[in-house]
C-alpha cells in the first residue's frame, strides 16, 4: 500500500515504445534543439553519446516514456500485478537502456554514501545551528525554503519546500557558504552529484504519487531530522515498497518510478537530498548531459561567435567550480561584510523540461 494511503489513480499505467530517433533534428523546425545537437556532435564522438542524442531527440518529439518495470525489481513483480502495481516509470527525460530499480540497496557499498553517513553528525549539527536563527538565515540566504516551481509539481503539496546548495552542477555560492560543513562533505564524498538541497516536509502532510520525470539521475536522501525516528511516522514509497526514513541512514532510489511520501508526525521533517548521475551512464554520457544543462543555462555556448563561446564557457566553468576552496564564510559571515548573492529563483520540483 502507498505510504500516504491515497489511491493510485494518478499513476499512468500505459506502456510506450520510443519512436525512431536516429535522424538529426531540423534547424528550421527545432532551431535551439538542433544547435544543441550539433554542439554535442562537435564535442563528443557520436558513438559515445548515442543514448544522450536519442534522449534529446525524444524530448523534442514530446515523447514521454512510461513502462511497467516490475520485472527489474528484486524480487520481480509479476506481470499479472501490473494493473494494480505502482511500479511504473514515467520519464519525459529518458535515456534508453538504464536500469529502473525502485530501491538501490547497493548504496551501503558505495564509498560516497559511506562518507556522507560518517559526516551526518556534523551536517546535522550545522543544519540545526543555522535553523535556530531563521531571521538571519532568511536575510543571508538565497531563496530560502522555496516551494515547488510549477503546477506540474502540485503533487508535492504546500508542505514541501527546499533550500538549494547545488543545481544542475552549478553551486549556489551564497547558500554553500552558509552551510560550509555540509557543502564540503558533499564535495569531498566524491558523490556523482548533479543537485543537492535541503528539503522540509510539514507535519501531517503527504506527497501524492508522482514521477520526477527523469531517469538518468537517481535520488539520495540523508535524513537529518525525522520526528519520532524509528516509529514509522515518516515514510516514503517507491514503486510497491514503503520504507521509513531513519536519521543518518543514506538511501538511494529511482524517482522516475512513481513514489509518494507522508509525514504523519506533529513536527517538521528535514532531509539533505542529492540527485546523482545514474550508475549505468558512461563518463562521456554524464559530460554530454551536463553540457545540455549548461546550454539551457547559458545559451551563448551555442553562439556562432567564438569569442562569445569562450566567454560563455568561462562562465559555465566558474559556476560549476566548488566555491569553498579558499573561502571562509559560514553562518553569520555576511555580518562581517560579505555580500548576499543574487542568484536565480531556484526551486526544486519543476515541470517536464529536460532533466526536471
């Protein structure tokens, strides 16, 4: 049963098959998408990024991948149960050929997850210390506790909010410097992270069954503050299996598979949430996907002017550079003369754009 005890009528139980996607995009019908495609082909051998090219073309075709993935679970979910199962993948941003497993129990063996678990006490202590001064956090931070970005993310509800540290490979300098212990722990862990943010969930709220629309990243949680920890009050369902968050226990799961959550307690729940590249991606595929993210953020990367491309690449590199190498900072540092950044309004839980 779903952890939020809601019906699963919102789950799309159809199955789709990707259409042919080996034809180059038209520069007339799809000028921007075609530019991205040509830039990818100029940076990478086509044979090394064929699945990424397919993904980009499928998105331009408005293809949305839906599939019953019960056979990939352990133990497998019989096909006979498909009509009632929640173990469906829904991914408009879809890289073909990636394993679709609801819960990745191999997380216990991953060095980066082990490193984050060791860092949990320090991360939690820093988080609670900063949260004890909400007015200072609000004045010094960037887009503190933002809600879901669009109507496509209404399943998250009003009680789910985020505080972003890293978005699509780009660090939020302001917030990273407010949480230096956490940011350094993420960076030093070696996690193949594309996004990182704190997420809150209000008491007595639930998140309806939904997909996060992207199959080439997995989601990891470091539970920081779990009310009535161990008493099954805060639960997460992915596919057909429900588990409880446990403080300090890193979990890894696939949010392109329908999932939902509930905070059945009387207190706020807080986690550190990471989006990590899917383990089945190659190094070249990760770099190609990151390049697409960069183009969406900085379109001048596609300019016909070499000078503009050079400047755009310098900007992209700077935005992805870890901001705490030689910088002090920390909570309250702005009182000593630091300036608050003016970053974009970055909220998690967006619509169906690429990698949303």
